C-alpha cells in the first residue's frame, strides 16, 4: 500500500515482520553479528553487500526505527545518532572539511550555535550566521565559492520563530548547496520540509519523537533530491573515490542514498556516535503515539497562548498559532492545522527578575533543560541553555533577557493555565 496516513506509519512503519518473526520490533542487543565465511565479512567491509557486523556502525533495531522516520519525512534513507547534537554535526561534517564554509540561520539552538561557531571552527570549518528575516539578496551575500551547505531550524529554539523553508531552500539551491533543516520541534507529523524544497532533515529524537523524556538520540534523513554529481567539484567526498573503501565513489555506487551511506560508512565508523539499540526501541514506542500526541500539544498550546496574550502581566508572546502573530500566515502554509508545535516563547513585564520569580512560583510546570515532551516545562534561555553566549550573541540569536520558553504538555489545558495564573499571582 502506498501513501499511508501518518497515524498508520507511526504504528506500522519501519519494522515489517515476516512469517514467524516477532510482531514487535526486537532489540538487537548485540555488539557483533556472525557470518559463515571470511568473504561474506569482507564484502560488508567493502560495502559490496548489505548487512551488519558491528553495532558501532549499524544495528538492525536502529535501522528499522530510522526507516520509520524516513517514511514519515518522505525521504529515501536515514540513520540514527546518539543525540540531536551528533546529528547536526554529522549532517554538516559529512560534506564539509577543513577549509570549507557553510551558512546558518542565527536563530538556532544555543548548543548548535556553539557547535558551529566554536567547535567546528577548531576543525577548520567556518560558519557565517545570517538573519533569517533578511532578504534573499542579503542572505546570498554570505555564500562563498567554498560554501557547502545552508542550515536552519523549522522552528527556532528557543525563540519559536518560523523558517520560510522554500525561501531558504531556493537560496541554497541558487548557490549549488543543499539546505539542511532541523525539524525537531515541528516533527514530520506537522511539517514535512522536503515538500518545500529542503534536502536533508535532522532531528533531536530526544524531544517530541520520543515524547517521554526517556531517551537521548538524533536522526538524519536524506530526501535524495540533491544532485551531488551536478556539483561534482564542490562535493568530492561524495563524488570522488574514497581511498578507505578501495576507491569507491558514493554518488556513483549508491545514487540517491549516497549521503547516508557515506555518513554511516565514514563518520559512524570513525566517531561511533550511534544510538543504543535499547534507546532506539524506546524511541520507536514513542513514535507510535506521535500522531496522536502532536494535535493535543497544539490544542493545549493555542489555549495557553491566548491566555498569555491577554494577561496584563505578559509583555509579549511569540507563538505563530496566534492570529495576531506576524508569522501566522506562514504557519498556516507550512504546518498541518496551522499550529507549529506546543512550544512558545513569552516575556513578563518587569524583565529578567520577574520572569525568574514567575518560573520559581510554578507548581507542576517544571523548570528543566528539556523541552517538547508529554509534561509541561519552562526554561529561561539567557540563564540556562544560552548562558555560554555573549550579550551580543544573545541579541543576534534573538534571546531577550525576559524570554521564557514554555513547552506545553498533554495535561489538561485548564490545569496548565491555572498553574500559570497562580504563579502570576506571586509576582
């Protein structure tokens, strides 16, 4: 059957048991896999045959879960990583090396900003951050002859701004590079970036995909649409022979799956940042209810956002599900149901100190580093996730001193609002 609904794919995608096999995806809790002959093993190491030989590179449990996410996103190939941070690193490093450059939206998660601006710089890879609201012409000025990718987030963390995916993808393609987008907050249930021209999607599966704050993980999904051979000289790592695999050229040997095969055969081989099979199993259980959970997150978030928008102690709210939001029309176009997710940003009159006092007064809405799971939670980015950034960098990333990131869970919406109201009464 083709074109199954997301609800069906969330439950039935990936693992397709055959006669006599387990109905539920098994945990392949093994470091290694047996073969009958030396030649069989040699063919695996030469990428001449499909199969598994060591879980540091690949594991069947992981691959079946990656296949489910790939199906949800509408891609051709995918892989799981040990974290969302590892996914974003692999996504860039798979096509960039020392001396290369890439462009990124400035409004991205603080950890990713630091990864790009500090750590990857140590590897000789330079990034230029751009204002996502700038014109195509202005953003285009950031591209160079050695630029290899353009990166953004579907919904920026923690500012909750919406990326115009088609605009970013068109800019990337005009300069002959792929557009890589982190789709963590939206999930493929609410937004499918490939439909708007994105080439590669990353996820922190730790968030909504898992949904229960039980497992850390990441994923990379390739659309298969970017033509590496058409830009042969720009991406020699994919189009030229790889000496570590006897001169195999990925784009020629694996076609549309070249990008993921290279990321697995090279990066996972050398870095070993694989998600554990146990975590992949738990992730799969979370994805089974994803299509049921996301509408509830969105429904609750809209109710909470409307309450905040009309509260006298609230200075501002940024949630594109609100009709008053300047990005509302874009949200209507890009997200199923017109609501981007269950996460929003807002500020309290009185600034940083009042925002912190408000958060400390909450009862069951917890102050945690995490975001986007079944439980409602808050964070003050300037004090927590983005505290490594300078004041100038905070402003560039759109982080106001009073900004509170609120992740609305799937509890009763009236109870969530009541907890917020009683906290307001304490300030």
